[in-house]
């Protein structure tokens, strides 16, 4: 597990994910020229129910990989 800290809209938070998820997230952010913080803000705007951040990011990775197949 890798822990990363990020500031999202002025609030510091951290998230712990497996390296494989970080690889998908880093590749997506690089391809879109956005920061991790910007990705998280985007995901939170789309999320109607409040799940934890790690879960949101894992689902994002899964959907991202599935849509590219």
C-alpha cells in the first residue's frame, strides 16, 4: 500500500492504495494534464453517495480500465 497526501479545495487528506491503482491514476492524470487534486474534485462532483476516497479511486480505476477494452 502506498499512502499519498493531497490538498483538495483547501483541505488536506490522505489516501492509501495499492501501487497498481496509483499507476492507473498517474497515467490518467498525465494523459489529461490534471493533478490528483483535480481528479478527486471531479470524482466528488459525480458521486451522489458519500463513499470513502480510496473506494472512489478504486472504482474510477476499474471503470477506466474497463472502458479502454
